[in-house]
């Protein structure tokens, strides 16, 4: 068994919830990959659901049972969202598991070694392996740009004015469900503030909203109508989602 670079521990039900929130997966379970960044006592995740909408979530050991690093200060890995959830379904929800981020090596037909990252999910004598990959430079640049859009107070930062309001996600989910019943509706609209700022958003925005814990803060950029959602209601985690407004011809 290869030595681990980082380890994340917790109950299966909590880790599945984390993966769903990190991958912005709703009831339809769409999603591709999650970029994990592990630091001492902190796990940050980044994903797109789908592009150009982005998710940036943070979890610490108040939510998880523990986060441990090996010899590195930062460990990064990109994991398949559905593959990781499928692996976690191998275990019972109440099981405590350890996700070990490791580096594996295989011998190619040309007798060369090929190294790749993986996640080993361990519980007792059972280990389930999820093959992963390393992040590319474009993903790291997108990560840094997304992080820079939030300040230390978890507020969404823009160059202009931002309208801010708080809302229970259950209320928005009911509104989205009503819109879904209209076969002619292809987007969701949000109108807010004295400045009458309006944005049109792809229906994938419903995915991060469904199941958000407690009241969340919504930010609407008055310049380009980008919508950001921040949830800090659950102990040990911060959930952030950013969705640009679409160019929609309302006369169609």
C-alpha cells in the first residue's frame, strides 16, 4: 500500500454530502470532476456545474473527523465526482472511513513507470480505489481567480456595486419547481434591489440551491448580473457558488 500524501476522515454520509455540495450535484447527479486542495486542517474544493458556473467550498475538522497531511504543505488532486460517489456507496452511511490521497505507479509496455494520483477509501480491511489525475495550470488559474472573488468575511467582491439579500433556499427551490412546470421556460430569472437588477441563469443553478443548509446570502452584481450564493449555516463548511448571467433575448 503506497504511503499517503493526505488523509480525510469522516462518516460516509457526511463525506457524500460534502462531495455533492462540492460538485454542485442536485437530484439529477450531473457533474464531472472536483479539484481537491488539502492544507493543514482545511479542505478546499473547486468544480464547474457545468461551465461557466463555478463552485468553491471549504471544509475543516469541525465538519470532518480529521484532515492530515504527509510531508507536503499542500496536496492537490482532481477526482471524478460520480466515481467518488459510487465508491462511497460501497459503504454504509454510518461507517467511518478514511480517504487517503496517494501516488501510484504502473509499468507501461515500454518498461517505463507511469505515476498517477488516486484516492483510497478505507474502512477496516476494505479499500476502494478511485483513479484521479493532477490539476492542469488552467484549473489552478481558475481556482485562484475564484478565490480572489471572496473576502475574509465570505462576501462576494466585484469592481462595482453588488446587491445583497438573504433567502431560505427552500423558497427558491419552490419557485424553480414552478418554473420547471412551464415547458417554454429555458432559464431562471432573478430580480432584486432598488436598482432593479435582473439576471437570467441556466437551469443548472438549481443544483447547488437544492438542499443548501439554512438561510444563505445571495449577491447580484449590478454591472453584469453575476449571481453568487454563499452558505455558512452548517458548522465547519462554507459553500460558495458563482453563476454568470446569460445573454437571453426575451422577445424569443
